[in-house]
């Protein structure tokens, strides 16, 4: 059974292992070797300063996303910055990505912040465009953005 949960402190190591084992293995031709301590620090930072959402299927992680508030480099206004959005290949035909994105958008609304998702891997650009745009985000260069209702008034 697929189930999305917000990560608890004890999940940080399991999420780190999933991302090292699955994400990095899938994209090892693109990225350098992993420093596990850096991975754990990065995920811990998102746990402490934002939220991590995990999809488990039969007790095994099949997708993870995480985000935390950040500042634009040019403005005092904050936005919700996605730090990881990854679904394992075995789960890509299901609804895992949509469920994870729904959690991110709900979190952005809870904080009343714009959401920015930076999808930097994969080669199915048109499919990613369709997915994010059909879920209310707008492509802005290499980012997908969900604007809050009063975005232009700040």
C-alpha cells in the first residue's frame, strides 16, 4: 500500500540511504561520488528547517521530496524551495509523484509562500512540463513555480 508521511527524526538515515542508493545510482554518470556525511547534513537541514515527505510502498521508500523556506537572492520575500523531488523508476507509473507534489503544494499554502521546484535530472522534459503544469505550476526557465494568491502584492 502506498502511503505518504512526513518524515520523523529517525527517517533521516533511511531517506539518505534511499537517495544515495537509488537517485545517485540512476544518475551516477552525471554526478560525482557521494559524500554520505554531506547527504545526511543536507537532509537533516531540511528536516530541521522545513519538511520531508516520504512515499512508502510495502514498507520500502519509493519517493521523497523535501522543501524549506528560503530567500530570493534579490528580495526579502521568502519562498518554499524544493531541495529534492525524486521518485524511484519502479514507482514512476503510479501516482507517487502527484502525491508528493500535493504535499509540497499544501505545505506552501500552509506557509503562504510561493513554491519553486527545480527538476535538474532526467531527460523527459516534455513529460515533466505536462506533469507540473497539469498540477498548477508554471515553468520559468528550468524551474516550476506555484505562485501564492497574492504573489504580486509583496
